């Protein structure tokens, strides 16, 4: 067995990244027992190494940062933050999966991890009415919704629904760039600071009252991460499910009718990261004719799609098993539709369906709401 070299500076940094909670871990093993990737990911071993300043390069990149282990941790250890701390150290040592490095370069050169041309970022808005100046809400478009043809329809659905509620909309058709979720999960601190500053500067020019996000990952970056890098957005950041549920409660938006048996998947970055559980369900429950049925694991105990923490871009093989388990849970409810509110989740599930060929449709909550209004 190779000797481990203790590094007190690394240990100190990992404690700092976890807000001191790393020191609370007493190696009970609950994290490993509950980890969705176990036994392929040894969380207990990872934490033991972190406590002595040893970086676990294999497990650190496998983790999908879903925080499922944190729900069961009896000591409240911020395990996902420890993992990210390790990634910061690994990035400095240039120990990063090649696919993630490729994604990082695409963001640097093209403004998005897909490598699509910057000039095509706003093509999804063709034919839609919106402002490039002051408006009630500024829609920030996730890279996936901007470039992926399947997900462009979700973005268009948001504009159509808001128009039905007579909400004035602004979209940054020029200058918008990646929120930096992948950059953050790789551990590239300096570029993230620059990216955050540039995005906030663009928002400030548009003077929004509310910044509306389609992706929970963008929502998490703007709300929780950017302020730590001296780049606080100039207006409250709200995920679209929260905003639309408020419009429904105020009577400005009245969902129509749609006959369907639907189950809802809680995205990790919307639920466990930000506590948004009821608002997407509120939208679905207000659509006349929708029968909402819950999966065995829901809300804070929801399973993961397998795409978080950069896993979507690294093609994490272990995470694919998590994706399939969640699809089986959806099938067990008897629902014909599995709805969610995250572009990564939609893509992870739909890609897995190409192999698994289960009989369930994956849709965004927005798509169901838009359909009910027609």
C-alpha cells in the first residue's frame, strides 16, 4: 500500500471550503452507505483523506455533487464543498479529466461548453417579442437552452407563458455567456471570477427588476456563487418555477387544461441546493386534468439524474446507472410523463431512454404549462 503524504496546507484549505464542517466528520460511513454511486464512489475514504490533507483524485472527479449524502450525514458535513475543494487543488496540479478541460476551453473561446458559435446564442428567440432594454424580467438563457434544439423549445415556452401573463421580457441577445457552472465544478477559480464579473456587468446594463433563470445550475451560480466572487447580480435571481407559481397565486397566470398522469423529478441543484420543492408541484397541480403522482424518492430525498458536478460533460460512466434507476422509479408510478425543471436532467433522461427504451416521456414543467394554455 502506497504511503500517504500529509499536507496540512491542503487540509486547512479543505476545512475552509467546507465552512469548517470537514472537522466534524467522525467516519461513521453513512455517506458511503447512502451515496447513489456507491460502491463505485467511496465517500468515506474520500473524507478520511481530506481530513489529513490528501486529495483523492479518482473519487473527486466521479462525484456528481448531488448532496444526497449530505441529507443523511449526522454531523452536517458539507461533503460536496469538500469535493470541490479537492478539485481546486487538482486543477492547480493539472489533474483534470480531458473532457472537462475541453469544455473549459470551449467556454473560454466560444462562451459555452458545447463549442457553438457565439453569434448563434440568440437564434432561439426568432419570432418572439421581447426587449433588449428595461423590462419586468430579464431571462438569462442557459447554454443548453440556447443551443440545444430540443431544449430551445423550453426557452421559447417560457417566453410564450410570460406573454400570456402580460409580463414584459428582456433577453440579452448579445454578450450573454456561460454562467460558469462547469468552470466552478472544475475548480478554475480565476477564470470564474472574470466570467462572473462580465456576466454581472451585462445584467447591470439591462437594469432588470428580476433575473429569471431556466436552469437550476444558473440559478445556483447567480444566487449563491457569484456573490462570493465579488459579482453580485443587480436584481433578485429567481428560478422560473418560483416566479410562475407566484404569478398563478396572484391570478395573473391561469393554467388551462391538460389530461395527463405526471410524476415530477426534483433537480438536485433546485431542490437540495436551494430548497425549491413545492413551486414546480404548484404549477403542475394548477393545470386542470393533471394527476400528479410522486416517485418513491422525492423532494430532499430525490434521486439524481447523474448529470451534476460536471458529470454531464465528462460522460461519467458510473452516473449512467443513477440515471436508469431514476427512470425505473418514474415507471413504477404508472405515470406516462416524467416532468422536471432542469435542462441537464432532461438531456440525461432522454439520452438514457435511447438505450433503455422505457415508455415514459420526459418534459419540462414549462412545456406542460404552455400546452395547457393553447
